[in-house]
């Protein structure tokens, strides 16, 4: 038979388990809905800036060759 202290221990561990599981699920949902989309947006922006810099340098090089 489980003593009163045992019931408190089991109840406390069950409660802590649910908070632990909730934290993991919240973290995974944040990854899916916030962190991954923002990272993709950042990478797209960096690629776009790099492409614009390359196009501008090519344009300047063509202008130099014309003169």
C-alpha cells in the first residue's frame, strides 16, 4: 500500500511530467512556426542581397569596359 508521502510524490512527479511535456511541445511548435520561417526568410534575404551585389558589380564592370 502506498503511503501518504508516496501519493504526494507520485502526484508531484505526474504534475512535473505534464509541465515537462508541455515545454517540449511548445518548443517544437515555436521551432515550426517561428524560428524555422524566420531563418528561411533571413537566408532568402542574404541570397537576394548577394545577387544584387553581383549584378551591380557586373554592371559596373560592363560600364568600365565601355569607356
